[in-house]
């Protein structure tokens, strides 16, 4: 049996890694779907449950709350129980939360269901990229892990389609309930797939780790990889204590920084408030609102697809830098257009053009690369814990931006708000330039060695 496995051709090895990637990335699909679907649901539950502005806010943000807390609390579990088991538990949370929300007899139950779905999203947001990064060969890791981001963007578009299909008859329970199908696929899929070989080895399951490495890598690479992982585990104990050791500081700075800047760049204000932004700019019909929303979603998918092969070819840093420049300029242009409102009839076209530059710029940079690097830069023994904390920084900042957007528009005006995001992106660009390393083609173990050797943030991918 073992020999049979070893005899597999390189193509078959690759095929198996793709299966593992696509199944884990369903976690991303659910992340996108469940964050997007609420915009349609809220229109109907508002009147059915007589929601006040306060309860409406709670229904909309319950997922973010759940994700923030679960991301903060579940990291240790991914190091203790393994990536695969955690993804299976995540799928169960997705199923339970979706059923509770779809059948909710009151607003309170709806909020409870959505918080449970949020728990699942928070866990899968870091566990799915981790699992994929630990089974990928280094030369394709960027693309494979970024499938998760591609699935997030597809999930967002699917949520618009589902909202649109069921909105004629006000079937909000179906809008939510349909999410149970991908959740079941994730559950069954993960139950059939093996655990990450890196995690197995970190727990001393050598034979199983070796067997899985044989399934996913070419024969000649297996022994060397096995040894590199084994070496990297020496002298590491894992847990919270390790997280505070000095040699891990560069990875923490990079991970927390990227997680933070991904959200303060304002992506979710553009994704979820696109119709509001276009309305403020002068496009007032319902058709233009629908076109704006779906256009933003589809652009996001298309440019994530374009980015996939480039992440391993050009590298993470060039894409991040190009994308950040695009975001800075497009946000500044939106601000400028709003500040000239009243004097210029061009406003709506400039706003439209800016969004059409902003979304592709995000999709080739902060979108995929933040989640990818969070899954790459930490040492194996604390990878789950550290990645989960970065993820929680991301969800916390996501909440902050969501809560403050409309307030900022009132305080600073739309122009001031977009300039503020543009300034955040400038600071983000400086951060990336000075602190973010290039990790293209390097093994995870090499990154770990560099950290141990005391290298600076920018140099840990050398
Ligand atoms: C971000 C989400 C965002 C999505 C849009 C993800 O990487 O974490 O906040 O909604 O990209 O594509």
C-alpha cells in the first residue's frame, strides 16, 4: 500500500494538493457568503421583527462580533487538536448557526444564530489558509493559499445572487438557509481528507506525517522536507509563553500590521456601502445601486483570479506596493471628487472610475496577500495561536471601520472620510515597504530559521 502511494506520479501529487486546497477554501466561500448575505436579509427582517436601529445594528454586526471573539479564543485549539479537526468543528458551527438563524422565531434567535455563524467564520478565516499553506509546495504556496481569498470573493457574489433570487418573494429564511449546503460539503470533505503533515509531526505522529507527505510531494522531496520540519521543531515548546519570546517579535509586527491595514484601507465600506457611495455621488436609481454592488463583487473576483499566478511569479511585495499605490490614488480621487461636489457634474463618473481602480488594486494586494502571509510567517508550534490573534485584529478593525463609517461621513463629510482612508493606505504602504518581507518560494521552515537567527522583519523571507 505504502509503495503504491510512493509510486504516484508528480501530477497526481499535485492533484491531491488541489483537492485539499479546494475543500478547505470552502471555509472562505462561507466567509464571503455569510458576511454578504445579510444586506438582503435585513430588508425583510426589519419589518417582520419590528427592529429598532439598535437591534438592526446587532443583527448586521453579530457575525463580526462572533468572528472577533472566536478568532481570539480558538488559536490554541488549532495547535492542540490540529487544523483538520478545527475545520470540521467550524463546519458544524456553520451548519448549526445557519439553521438557528434561518428558522429564528424572534430577532434574538436570529442574532444568536448569526453569532454562531460568526464563530465559524472567525475560526475558518485563519485555519483554512493555515491548512493549505502547510500542505502546499513552496513554489505554489502563494497561489494555493490565495484560493481561499478567491472563494471569499466568490462567496460575496453568490450572496448577492441569492439575495436577488429570493428577494421578489421576501424569502429571507432561504437566503440564509442555503448556506447550509457548502457547510455540509466542507464537513464531509474535511472528514475525508488527511491532517496537515506539519501539524502531525509537531505532535510526534511521524509515520502518519511521512505517509501524507508522500501523498502530496514528489518522492525525492519527501525525506528532505520531513527532516527540515523535524529540525525546525527542536527547542520549541509552543503555547502563549513562546509567543512573547523576542525572536518572534518581527512576525508579530508583520502579522498584526497587515491584518490592521487590510481593514483600515476601507475595503468593506466600498464593498457594502457601494450603493450608498454611488447615491451620494449622484447615481440615484435602484438599477444603478444593483449594478454598483454586483459590479464591485465581480471585479473583485476577476482581479483575484488575475493575482493568483502573479503572487508566486512576481512575489508578495511588488503586488502589495502596486496595489497600495492604486488604493491611495483612487481613494484620494474619490475624496477630491466629493470635495468638488456642487461645482462638478463629473463627480459621479470620477467616483465610479475610482471604485473601479480601488477594487482591482485591493484584489491583487491586501485581499489575498494578508491572509497568505499570516499563514506563512509564524513558527509551526505557535502558528495556529499567532495566526488566530492576527485574524482577531483583522475582525476587530473590521468592526471598528463598520461602526465608524457613517459617523465619519457625518463628521468629516464623504470627502474627508475617503481622504482619511487614503492617509491610512499611505501609512500602510510605508509599513509594507519597511517591514513586510518577500516570502515567495521560501519554505516555511526557512522563514522559521530566519526568525530564530534574529533577522529583521523585512529579511525573514531571505
Ligand atoms: C477581507 C474581508 C473583505 C474581503 C473582500 C478579505 O480578505 O478580510 O474583510 O470583505 O476580503 O474581498
